[in-house]
C-alpha cells in the first residue's frame, strides 16, 4: 500500500495551495471522517481555496477506490481469517451497505453490494460446494387465496381455497415438483396442503411461502425480508437455504409476490418498482455467498422484469424469455434450466386464476 502513503495534501506538496491544511491519512482519521464516523469538522479545510474542491474530491475518490481494490483482493482470499466476521462484501467491511464509503463512491455495483441501500444482514461465507450435479423440478404457483373465493370475495363463484388445494397439489404432483414458491397461500390453504402433501415442508406463514420435498431436501436456514405491498404497507417474503440430501449441494430459494393494481388498491406502480429494487439487492447479496439462487414469484408485471433481474445477475428459466405470464422463475449463474412450461389447466379447471410455472433446474 505504498502508493497511498504519499499525502497529496501534505505541507510540502499541497495541491490546494498555501494556507490549506494537510489531510492526515494516518490513524484512520481521514477514512473515519469520509465514512461519516466522526462528528468533528474535516481537518482538510480549504480556507479560501474553494476552486480546488472538485480536484480534492477526485483525488479522494481515487484513494478510496485503491483502498477498496486492495481490500477486495485481500478479503476475497479463503485463507483470510477475518472473512467470516466481515461478511462477503469488502465494501461492507469498510462501512458499506448503503452508507459511509458506499455512498461516497456512488453505491458501488458488484455482487453483494446493496445498490438500492438495503442491507439484509450478513449471509456468511459458504464453503466450497461438493462435486456432482443436483437436478430438481421447481415451480411458481399463485394458488388464488381463499379470501378471493370466500364470502364477499371478488371470485366468489369458485370453490373454496381448501377445496381448490386438492387440484393444486394434484397439479404439482403431476409435474413432480420438488421446490415451489407459492403465492396467495393463505392459512387454511397451507393447512390443507400440509394434510395433502405431508412429505413437504413449508417456509413462510403469511400468504407467501416456499414448499420443498423433505425426502429430497433438508432445510438449513430460513429467513424473511419485507417489500412494500398495497399502499406501501410492508409484507414479508420467505428465504430458505436448502441442501440436497443426496449430493450435499446447497442453494438459496426466494419467493415473492409484488403488488398489483386492483380496483380496491390502484396505483401500485411505485411500490412494485421499490419491491424490484429491494429484490435486486437481495439477489446480489445472496449470490455473493457463493451459493446458487432460485428466485420465484408473481411479479404482477409482463415487461421490464427480465431486464431488472438481468442487472442483478439472474437469468430466466423461460426459453428466449418469451412468455405472456406475470409469474417467473429465475436462477443465478451456475443454475441451468430445461423443460420450461406453463400449465394452464389449473386455470381451466378452476384450481386457480394463474398457471403453474414449472422448470427443471440443475446446479
């Protein structure tokens, strides 16, 4: 790090001219002030040399980028004993996560860095995955919540949520689903699902859940995060870390339901945009752990979703990204998809008002 020991604002070589105070890089004081960690005024007061302000900012930014580059190289090494404590992002270790240095440098842009300003907490460092391949069928299914078909619901002519769950489970079994993101999966429907599919585990208890075949997968960890829903009210979405019992391979699975524009809840475009930004942040941070990521959901949008997920490093399961659905399956680098289909029989037989989206994933 010899290249940052020469102080460009020293008394002998002061770019700001006479009368400007040197900028001390020793003892971390300059970094503390730049990261917002010290309430004291900066010692690099320019006095009357206001014309040099932009030059000083450019030099400071260059210094910070050099420091972050070195930190990334050092923290990226599996032999670094401090890696687990600092997390997967070098920037977060230096005061990133939407504030401090990340805000100074414009929010960054690498995997694991929260561009939209949300930090979901440390996901830890993942040891190397075992060899071999793991294949499974993944689904995304909005099962039409019971509240829609109950008394006073907007689809009261359909069978109850509990009765329709028989058709939902039958459809999932016909496609040999191993993991699925379930939307509008309300309490009585979850209870019915557990009775009808006792070999499946459920992660998430509030309308949106991840279900998984317990014969094939072991639940390693479960979490949740929130997005703005109707009128901006927060709603929880599930995150699960699953391990293939046969291969030992692990993966993250995330399921979401973004808000729609409805008769009773119009004008949710801004909330959908905020939700997408949060989900992009989450995808980047999960990928930074080194594990593959499966992302399912009802995005309530037919355009813009693919490009938004592309920017977060996620690829669509749909061939050529050609679809007319609002339900999606995405995978991170290292996830290969095949056999994509949208089963519309679930709509024609009254099970739901959405198709069951299915694809085979291999990691």
